[in-house]
């Protein structure tokens, strides 16, 4: 078993002793030596049909996370494929501490799609924060293609679920930080929904949520807009781009729900309406997803306190 230096050999033998579990795959890359070579355990060789007699393999040809992802990562969603690829390079450059993702992998030898959870982080960095040695773990998930897709969606509305919201928001903030671009979070809440649900019943409440979710999704035309059900009667839209576009989108979403002209027997204006709050930032090194969520929530509460059926930005300006 040959290694290019004692450092990568030390980490390889350490993890070989510590992580010798059945079905658990792990890998190492020494970026300072050769960024196109990764070292892995036997479990990973078996999992991805790699040559078992070798401890090192080519990243570009066979690495399931950052190699030829269009060929091997069986994702029809090009945006998600690019996200996985970008996260790997963000980890290398020190832009993020670690990444977690879930992906289907097409094994050409077996002509079958398998599903995995992946986690990776830099275990050694240089003085500038860039990674020297990367370490990752990959675990097999026993789920079907249909279940994999459904796991990302809210079962009632068909929008991205809360888990996907968290994943997309972290990724877009990291991307905006690196590119020094703006990211906007729009939070939407159906006004007096509890009264609607209590008066008309849960079935009608669900139908209301479905109609509002569909309306919001249809209003968001840009490929960079990520529409999610945040929880209950609250929805979220993550936008990457200029403030004016995002501000207009926030108001368009509010107006489009108003234009549905859905009856609300317990509301003061007898209609289903939406309160909207949004915040826009250019992420800095210390910026977190929680910070942006709290700002958008503050704007949403301001819209509620100001009479509902309003669109307000974080600076308390009504759009």
C-alpha cells in the first residue's frame, strides 16, 4: 500500500482503524499532493464498483461527489447537480466548513441507481483557510427513486419542504458570499388562517393551503427562485439577485393571492390575504442563515402589525 507522503498515510491508517464498520464508506484527498487522487476504504470500492486492489483512484473519472457528476450522479435537476459540485469546491476553497447532501448515483456497471447521504469537511487547512486534506463519509440509503424525490417535497402542497429550505438557504448564502451578490428571503403568511381552519374545518384549510402554494409557485418565474413551505400556513421564497427584482416579486406574490378572491368568512375583509415580509443582504464571513430568517420574520411581523395584506421589507418600508 503506497502513499505519496506520511501525512496522508497517517490519516488513512487512523480512519481505517476508527471507522471499520460494515457499509460505511470514507475517502481522503490530499490537495497539496494531487487533487485528482482520492484514497478510500474497501467498503467504498465495493459501493461504487471501484478497483478493490487499489487504495487510490481518480477524482475526475470515478469520484461520486466531485468527478463527472453529470454522468454518475443521476440527477435530472441540473441546479441540484451543480449545487453538489459547487459545494465540493467551496469546501476546498475554505468558503464553507463542511457539506451535507443526499444524492442518487448511477452505477454504469450494474445499470442501476443507488441513493446515498454524503458528509465532508477539511481536516487540515493552510494559513489562508484553504483545505489541505479533505475527509468524507458516504452512507447508502435504502430508498426508491420515488421516495427519494418525495423526501424533498411537502406532502400537502408539493413545494420544497423545510429540510430542502434549510439546504437551499445555506447553499445560496455561501454562493452569494463567494460572489458578493445579494440574496433575499421572502416570508409569507396567510392572514387569520387559524380562524379560517377552525370555522371551515381542516379539509377546507388544506385546500386553501394548496391553492395559495400553487399561486405562489406560479408567480415565481425565475429559475433562481426557490419556493418552500416553511411550516403551517407560512411559505418562504429564496431569491438570488438584485433587490428591485426581489421586492417586486414579493409584492407580486401578495397581489396574486389577493387576486384569487378566495372567501374568508372570519376575516374583516372576507377574503384570504397574505402578509409578506422580506430582507435582502450581501452575506459576509459571519453571516448565517438564521440571521437572514430573523430579519425576514421581523419584516413579516411588521406587515401583520400594520394591518395585514401588506408587503414590508426589513427597513419597514411598505412596498
